[in-house]
C-alpha cells in the first residue's frame, strides 16, 4: 500500500466493474474488518468470490434480478440510482465511502477493479482521485502489484511516504497542470525542489532505494504510480 503521513481510522474497499481482482487480492485488502462496497457490476465479482458486500451502489445495469436477490440474501444494502445520472457508478461508491467514514475521520479507501475494460472508463476512474470530496481520505487504485494515488497540494504543501522494497518502480506524473516544488528522498533519480511539467515524461520509472521513500510537493498535484516487484499478498 502507498502509505502516508497520517493516522487512518478505517479502511473501505470498493470493487469496481473493471478487470476483476483475485480472491487473494480481495482477501488481503479486506483483512482487519474492512467494509466492502461494490460499484454496480463489481458486485458480480463479489458474488463469484463468495463475498458479502455491505453496500452495492449504481444503476444496476450490469446486474440481473437474480444477482440483486443473492446480494440481499448476503446482507447487502442496495443503493439504486437512475441510469440517466451525472455520476459514474464508481464515483457514487467513492462518495458513499466518504459518508460512511464520517466527518473528521481519515479513511483509507482502496479501489479494486478500476482498471481494464474501456480506456475512457479507466482514465475517468483515475481522474476521480482529484474529487474534492476525497480530500481527507487516503484513496488508491490497486491492481495486482500496482498502486495509483494522488499527492494533492492544491490547498497546501503535501508529503507522502511510499512503502515498498528496493527496486520498486515509482512514477510521478503532473496531474491537472504543472507540479512545483518537488523534493524526494530514497529514489534513484532525486528531485530537489524541482517542477514536473505536463507533456514531458521525466517523472516516469524512478526506482526506490530502500523500504520507504518520501515525496514532498509544494503546489499542484502528482499522480503517483508504484509498481512493487514483490507481490504484497499471497
């Protein structure tokens, strides 16, 4: 997991309707009593893996009535929205997660199944990381050995601690505009109060030198992608 510099009160796992995670991957993130939310078709993955989501949300265009009955039998609370809506199903799931976390609490929200499928959906899912409603949450998209999360310094400077192993790949991409005042530690190609600009690919494929590294950002946003060379779960 990406790690951070703040205490987290709870973990919420969301399964979206992209490439389905494996049973071991879901079990890894659901440990220690995490809450499971499914975004529409992600509930089919939950059913196939024998899971009992606490909440299923969306317009349910990817679920049959038999699916919905099975989910209710497993104790899921259904949140049905009309097909003609402004939000995607994953966006609704993320907003629900912030409501479940409650005001004043820092939640870790891990999204599985956000990648794969249509490219527009995958890009839109990454853009969701910049939603203002997620400002006080630690949100990451996870797929196998990959983690994607946002370092957000729109309002104030931000620092994140990355956890992993020497040799893990770290890419830092300016998000929504140029990113300024970047300082890093324990990365093979350090940045010393520098900028990354939209367009050039300078921030791609850095390498961790230790089990942790830090990224400080003075202004802007960075999309951070960490690829672990050792699987984080069995």
